[in-house]
C-alpha cells in the first residue's frame, strides 16, 4: 500500500475496505473541457524545464486548461509531499524531501519566462521544518521580485501552526496578497481539516493584516461538504472581524473515493446569493461560483481588488 493510501485510511478509518464512496457525476454547470491549447503545452513545458510543482496538477484543479492557456500557473513550493492529511486534498501525504535551495531561483526564472504580471505561490504543509517553511516563502518572493520586475506576488500559505515568528518572516518579504484558506466551517474541521485549528487560521489572517495594513488579505471556502448557510455566513462575519479583504467560495469536488464525500452540489443561484451576502458584509472583493478556486482569475481579480480599495479610500476622503 502506498504512503498516500495509508494516509487516506488513517483519516477515514470508517471507509477502510469499503468501496462504497463513489465520486458523484458532476452537474452540467461544473463540467470543463480537456486542455488542448498550444499555450497550455508551452506553460507545462516551462514548469517541467524548471523542475517545479504546481497546485494545478497536484490537486487536480478543474481550471488547469483555462488558466494554463493564459500562462497562469500556481506554483507549489517545498515539494509535492505534505505532512498533513486533509480529507479534501489530493496532494500526497508522507515524509517530504529536504528543501531545494535552487527552487526560489527556478520560480523567479519561470515567472519571468511566462511574462506574468501577477503570480500565485502556495505550498504543502511542512510541519517538519522549524519555521514551517516561512524563510523559503520569503526567499521565493525576493527572487520573483529580482527576476520579474513589476510582477505582483500573491502567497497562499499554510497556517504555520506553533512556528514562532513564521508569519512575521513572510510578512517582512512584503507580498502583495497574503492568502490563507479557512477551507470549511468550524464544525467540520475535525473530519475535513483535522490537522488544523479554525481560530489559528483566523488569527493568522488577522495578524498578517496587523503586521502590514497595506497588504491585501484573502481567504477561501469550499462548500458542498455538509455546511449550512448560517455557518457560511458566520465564517464571513469572522473573516470580516479579522479585516480580510477578499473571499473566494467554490464547490468542493471529491478527488478520489478515499476522500471526503460530496454532500451536495451547490447551484449557481446559491453561489450568487453567497456573493451578495459577502459583499453586503463589507468584503472588497468576492468570487463565488462552482469553479472558483483560490487562484482562479487571480491576476484580473488583483487589479479589481486594487481598484476597489482606491474607490473605498476616495469615498472616505470625500465624505
């Protein structure tokens, strides 16, 4: 049995030797076409040439064809093996390899080759590292700025649980967007995100804003795991209390029969209602749709985010 399969059994012991958790057929509104664009292949080749990992591939993102056809790849640093075993995630779990000291340079080189105006960098959880990988994140940000002048940098970090000073190290590198996903509502954490703590994640976002009031903070939720509408609205309130600027909400898709089952598919109209509620609660930006993911359309969303802040400041000045 592989390490990943063993981890799946540990996080879902009730499903051991039970092939009765089939992946549900997707509704019409969430199906996507297989990637065929020549630019998609060019993006894939640049990723391969620099020996890089992307969350687009590792997590099986449904938007990979569309995003890579626009040269928008989300880089996943610190390897392809995570130290945690979340019930929703398709990234391999096990003992990671040592950090690659050349990875920050390779990321900077790839960003420059792709000509990206905005780049998203995420990572696996590295609980094995004394700083959770914070210094590596900072090095990646610095190298992107060195190799790709003018490119704005969005990071999607782990929670750095129990790693003193980690958030400060990453914040000091001055990312343009500091993203950390809450993923789901507090009630579902024990089964969906057992290695994390809801209020630890919430405090990370609040601290990132306190350390740098100019950084845009961002978080995301998956829906369709059994949460109630009231619980989602409470998470929105919690995020606004932490001064989070940007909220993404997307449909959870079950990667394999070993992962958490989909409770139901949320309709486009329900996503619209979530977006309306979130805007009413004061988020500068909201992206809510079945195919929304943390880095989906992140480049154009960042431009809109800046415009929204500028408009808000202008309105405050003219009162």
